[in-house]
C-alpha cells in the first residue's frame, strides 16, 4: 500500500521492469547515458519530495541481507569461503558483517562483473571512482559506488574477484542443467567465480 517509483536504466531487463510494474511500482526509465541514481536523487530533492531509498545507501538494507548469513550460522554452517556478488554493496556488506562476527574464520570473497569495474576499483582506491558498466549482469552494473556502501564493502570482504559475461552465462547454464535453478546473471556470479577462478 505504499507508493513507489523505481528509477531504472532504459535498457533494464524488461522482465524485471514488468515484475516491478505488476507489484504496483511506477518505473521511470532513464535514457542511456544518464545515471538513474542521479535522476532518483534529483526527484527526491526538495521539501515535499518522497523518501529516497537507495540500495547500498542504507545500513538497514545491508542488515536485512545479513539475515542470509545469520540463517546459515544458526543452522551450524560456518563456511571456509563465502562467495557473494557485489552490486551496490548491501548484500555483501550484510552477509560479510554477520560472518565477521559469527564465523570469523570464513574468508569472504566478493564477486563483480569484469566489465563493471567501479566497485572493485573503488575498494582498491579507498574512494568512490566512476567507471562505465557494460555487462549482462544488470544487478552488478554499478557505475559509481555510494561512499557509505563503499565503506561497508571494504570492511566486509577479504578479496574481490571479477568474472566475465561468458562465465556468467556458463554458470547460469550449469545451474539450470545440474540443479534445476533458473538464475539471472547476477545470481550466478558466485558459481561463475568458481568456474573462472577455480
């Protein structure tokens, strides 16, 4: 019952756009060459503007994502290595933060798309850098990390691996053929890292 406007790139996955619309969101498609996050910030500027919720920009989103790791450790799972895809950073920040506390021996490896290097380069530089994103994994297609998210990601990961679109496609294929799981490219990033990096 809460109105929502979602800002997405004009070339966003049409199935995702249709799903958001089915759930009642108004989807504002931003023309290619413009940043949808900047467009959303501009729309949310002003005294009577709606609340801006930006993935990676709110610790509460990361905390919600951290419940994934909480469920694992509650079930007695303390993995040696955890591969977590990195988009805006909320997922890896939440999962990594929980594992740092509950399973400190777990090595946390973030996975990014090779053709979307902004987050990996920002983590390495210690500051937000802007880079183009050209990947089939739209959930990993980050052009400029949010400073708050970058701080959380840097604290959460031990290493970042980049994967190519070919590995993402191979991982999606493997998941459907061997596990019966239909995954989008971003959701297959961990398996792609295993395929590409061993």
